[in-house]
C-alpha cells in the first residue's frame, strides 16, 4: 500500500509570492504620508491579519527599509528607504550637487569631507571625499553613527525642538562610542545651544578616539535643514584655529548651494 506525503520544501505558489511583494510595497508607500506606522494600521491598510502585517514589517526591517521605534513600537522609515529617497527626490541627488564643492573643500581645507543626513538618533554618511594626506580620516560612506557623537549629527540635532530631542532620548541617557562621548541629555542640550550660537558643530574624539571634526548644516531654498557637511581629520591636526577656519570654508559652501537645494 503506497502513500503520499506533502513536500515541506515545496515553494509557495507564484500568486502567493506576488501578493506578498505587492503588500510589502503597499506598506512602503504608507511612509509617504505617515512618519510612523503601527502594525495594526498596516493590517487595516492591507486587509490582512495583524500577524501577517507584522511578518511583512519584520521582513522590511531586516533589510533596513524600516525600523521599529523602541518607545512607541511603531515602525519608521529605515536608512535604506531614506537613502533611496535622497537619490531620487525632485530629480536631484544632493550628492551629485555637492560633489564638486566637496572636492574643492577637500583641497582647500586639507581634510576629508563628509556629507551626512539625520535618521532619528543616528546620522548616515551618504558621500565622502578623502584627502590624499597619508594620515587622514577614511571615507565613512554608507556607515551610521550616533548623531550626538558627530559634528554633523550635532548641527542637525540642533535643528530639533526640545520635545523632538527628548523623544529621541526618552531615558535621558545616550550611548557612548568613546570615553569622550556625551552620555547625558542635559549635557547634549547645552552643547546644542553652543552649536546654535556658533553656527557650527564640533566633535573631538567623541565618535572615534583620534578623530576630530567640524560641520555646518546645509539648507534648501525654503530654509529647511537637508544635510550636514563636515571636515574630519586627526585630532593632532584639526584643532585650535583650524576649527573656525574650516567652519568658515564649510559655511561658504553651505551659502553657495542654498539656491540649488530646492
């Protein structure tokens, strides 16, 4: 007597795969109009069970398209989705626009120039031009770092209101990368006040022990903060009078590109 058993490795029907892809894309489209999306909202939008929506969101999170807010448990746009948006928004890639200016800055300042954007409590490096000096800061392209540990992150955090900042750090404690990192929210708030007064942010061994940096914010023609532009180098070289001098060169570029960032 023969019997047949189901093959546990049999692939899902093509129609099921297509449906899953379609639902995942519909979830991504929700972030066009919502900063945060709860699993229950996603399930309602898709007309599926909450467990199905959670599975799809988890899949998107694994690939960096979304990530879960620890405080609210809702999902927000992830670094991959942010990077894609930067590449296509209004048919203008900010990296292409800034590239020649970054190359000029690299020659004039003599340090590596980094372009970064804010993603919640982190910054993501989206472009870099390395100096040719033997001792230099390497490109951080594609990497992320806690915003409060970087000069560029500080100038972008300084754009946030007190309520927005506290929502990023609900416990009041901040993660550290080095012994110089700021770990207390009240200390960060005081630092951001100094950033606003000076017009530029600095990092002195806070993200990496031997690296210093200075950054300014890049604004579009409507006055909105779009990104941060930083010069980074060895602490032994980028210090003292070199900081305000580099900040002045960075700010000149920021003023020049305002009309280009629409």
